[in-house]
């Protein structure tokens, strides 16, 4: 993993790399997310061709997008993270153009957290009715009708 860390930091000097308990974790600004992801997939030494999980975490002050990637060829895995500060209109670039598997992950996150993915080809709800108000996975979500509080 040290070699992968070197490759990434050389190409993206503002990225931060930390060895987590299970994966090398790369944190990057939103403005570099798409470029980093494309690089990680296309670079022959990394070849991260499989997005096996995409999720969001609500920290009340911001959201963090978390991407779990794997290289089938090299058999290594990595985590990429990017923060979204705006809670009123949270948005981030879609990685659908890089990994088609992001399609349903991003629709689910949009539906349950309210995070919009720019350039996603089909950004619509997947679980909740179109008239549902609020985002049930947010920590500040309250639904008095169904007695849901966080």
C-alpha cells in the first residue's frame, strides 16, 4: 500500500493519505474527486476498476462521501473520502462516468441523505415517494407522523 500512497500523493499533492485499520484512506477535496477517481482507475499500477461500496456519513456539521475501491487485477483495496460542507444544498460530482455501479448507490444516497450528484444520468428517488419530505438518514431528521427522531 505504501507504493499506492506514493503514486497518489505525487499526482495529487493536496490529498491526504492515512493507513486505516483495514484500508489505505485517501481524503481529497471535492474539486479533485473526479480527477482522482479517474486516475485511480486508469493508472496501470492502481487499476481500481471496481467500486464495491459508495456511502455517505452525516457528521451534523458536514457529510463525508466514502468510496470503497478494489483492483481486480492487483487484488488491492482503498478508500477515498471527500467532505461536503453545505448541508442546505449538498452536492458532489457523480462517479457514474467512471464506475457504472455508482448508479444505484448515488440514487440511494440522494434519496436518504439529500446529496445531489452532478452529472448523474438519472438522479431520482429510489426508495421514498416523490412527496416524502426530509431525508431519513440525516442525524437531524425528525418525522413526527411516524415518530422517528434522531
